[in-house]
C-alpha cells in the first residue's frame, strides 16, 4: 500500500451513516473522525430495516405468549440480508483498503476479500448482562445474537472497543484473540469551550462556591441514576453543604421537579442555537457532573464533562471506568453505594479548592489527550494501517 495515499474505506452501517440522532451520534462521529484523518470514506449505509411477516409474527408470539423479547435485528436472516447487501455494494465501489463498521449486525456474514475493522461500545453478551431492557431476550434471540456476534468478531481483522470492560468480555465470552483487540475510547460529541488549559483553569477559578452545583445529564432518568443523584444532593444539603442539582435531558418525576434544590432544564439540543447556549451556561457554572448510572457501555457524557473541565461522579459499572479515571478526573463508587458514601467521597473536593482545581485540570487534560475524536480517530487509523496488508486468518463459516 502506498504510504502517501489516503486510506479508502467502506463505512458500513444499517442506518444513515451521518445521522447525528442515531446511536447517540456515534455513527456520524466515527465517520467524521475517519474523514478528519484524511481517509476517503464511501458510505455503505441505509441497508434496509424491513422484516418478513414470519419474523414479525415470531416477535408478537414471543411477546404475548412467553413475555420475552424476540429481537428482530438479532435474527440470523436479517443479519445475513444486511451482510449480503453490504457485500454487493462494496463490490461495486472502486477498490477500498478496508471495511469499517460500528457493529456486528451488518458484517457478520460479509463476503469479499477486504479486511474488516469493527469499532463498537460493547458485545451482545455484555449488553444483555448489564442493561435491564436486554435481560428478557428470548432464548432464540440469545442463540442467534451470539452466533451473529461471534461470526462478526471472527470475520474482523481488527476489533476496537471503547472500554476495557467490553474488550474483556469479547475475550472471555466469545474467545476473540486478545492480540486483535484494541481499546480506543470514544471522543466527546462537543467542542470544548476552552482554547487551552489556562483558559479552562481561569473558568474553574471563577466558579461560585456559594452553592455547590451538580448537573445531571441523561435521557433515561432511571437508568442514569436520577433518584440516586437526588438522594446525594438532598443529603449534602442536610449535612450543611448547600447544593443544587440541575437536570438536563429528561423530565424527572413530578415530586422531584418540585424540590427546592432541583432545577429542571428539560431536553436541550446541541443543534439548536438557543438551547446550546443554555446547555453551555449550565455546564460552565456547574462544579460537577453527577450521573450515578446503573448501566453504561462507556458514557459520552463523561467525555463531554471533561471537555468542560468538570469532574464526573458516577458508579464503577460497565465501561465507565474507561471514561472516568477514579481519583484523577472524578470519582467512581461501587454499584451498591448509597448517598452517604457519595457525600463522604465528595467531601475532600468540596472543602479543598486546590484538590478540586487539580481534578478539573486533569479532567480537561484527559479530554485533550484522549477523549476527543481527533485523537481517537488517529489511534484507530494507526491500528488499522498496521493490519492492512497483514496476513489474515481464514474466516470460518458459522
């Protein structure tokens, strides 16, 4: 391969490749990161999401008779259909150096000689072991979903995950060789408001400590730990540390919205100029991001908090420890920790301004060094370049 020629990549996604509303904007963000690195990207997207009558009937039967979820997207026929469409469309392109995808569903049964690289946030097994909404899968969906996942991971020459948690599961559960796995954290889906570390430090220094301000950002109130966030801020006030909780992204229960220490801003879109200003203002005046999530593959919100020089407070679950460095860029407590444990862990940062400022500095530096798409894209392309042209392993039909 000519080292001076930009990589030509086929970017395979089931939906629209540049849709910022899909998968928390990650499809579009990863595509943008590839382009930013100078790659020529050919979109192989919108593969079709229609299912046969038999597939849809099976879903209804499982739901009504067995009270389980038959996942249409996790059935082998659908995956094979997407893979076949993608294979045909890649074959019609000018030659590409590699195929890149953000998941297993459209690539499990991909044909063609091109090396495949997958960049994802979790394995199918990790999802269903962690997220409550995935726990009720029908046995058929589990079996077919595992078959699809194993086939895609086997087909891929390079497998990148956003966290050690996901990488470890791929090795332990699916038997993926560790040498073809890399951990490349996702970047923040926002631009930092600061030009450099000095500008960030100046804003941190000016934060008003008459009230400790915590910001909760999440669409799913329950899964993101909204009730725990309220309990923490309530307890801080009871202990004499005047605190406020700003809720962004969802509408909390009515009794929560009425609390004197809770401020609700609702859903604020980054694509709306007025709402973006309100979001910026809330993040710039806050002291901490407080999202004690119950389940998380990575948590883009933690990367975005670092972009604003905000320490993140959360639980050590799923992929969060790859987004937040405990004791350095924030605090991660055990899954069963209560409000008192959070308050105790927070106390040094609330009373020691130097320690707080140091944590903010490290959070912002982590964004600059690791949690942005320029760095993430460069790391991915470096790894991909290392495997292109290398001898591949024979793909075993599943």
